[in-house]
C-alpha cells in the first residue's frame, strides 16, 4: 500500500529533525493543522504543499505519489464558503488589526516627536518650558524608541499571517487534488 500525503509530510519532517510546531511556524499555520495533515484527517491545500516542498527541498509531486494535480479547476462551494467567511468574519478581524496597528504607530510617532513639540511650544511661547513637561516628553520618546522594534516585528508577523490566509484561501478555491483512476487488471 502506498504512503499517504500525511505520512510523507511526517517522514520528511522527521528526516529534517523538525517538530510539528517548527513546520507550523514556517508555514504560518498552527501545530494542530500540521498534526491533522500528518494523521490524514485533512489534506493540505496545494499552496501548503508547495510551501512544504520548498521547506523540505523536494518536488511537489513527492507528496502526491500516485495522485495528479488538476490546476485551475474552480471549486464553487469553496468560493461560496470563502466569501461568507471573509465578509462575515475575517474582514472584521483584518480591519480591527489594521486599525490597531495604525493606532499603535500613530502613538509611537506622537511620542517620538513629543520633545520637539515641547521645545516648539516654548519657542513660540504657547506654553512655558517646565522640567516635568520636558522629562515626561523625553521618557515618552525613550519608551517609543524601545517599543519600535517590537511593533515592527508584530506588524510584519500580522502582515505575513494575513498574506498566508489569503494565499491559502484563494488556492483552495482554484486548485484541487484529484486521484488518478486505477486501471482494473483482471
């Protein structure tokens, strides 16, 4: 009996001395998703297979054994499900994440320029310069300088998650794995 896609994924993962969590991190999926693939409870989307083949340095056909990949076959039900999930749930999450990111970056930017604003207000005689105002603006500036690398990594991570979601989503609509028909020999 030939090996399944899940067994082949597991073999290559073990061969590369990787954990399911490490594979999941590289593909921007959960460890449970990789476990489901390996136990053949779910088949990975074609894009995930392509990412796995790049990760494990094998050809994508390695994972399919006796299966063939039919490309550009439109799956209406995947499209319909994708529309429902995207418009009813994911768009709200994406909009919230983007709004939060804009708010974070706006706050960091305001904190960075706060010492300049205090000095400008003193020069234009809008407000008098006090030690408390200058010290607090310098502390805010210092905090924002420390937080910038953290926010940058968070922003990149969120962007990669959004990209991976849409990439897998679109590929589930357009691509499908169809097993070859076995020739009956009598």
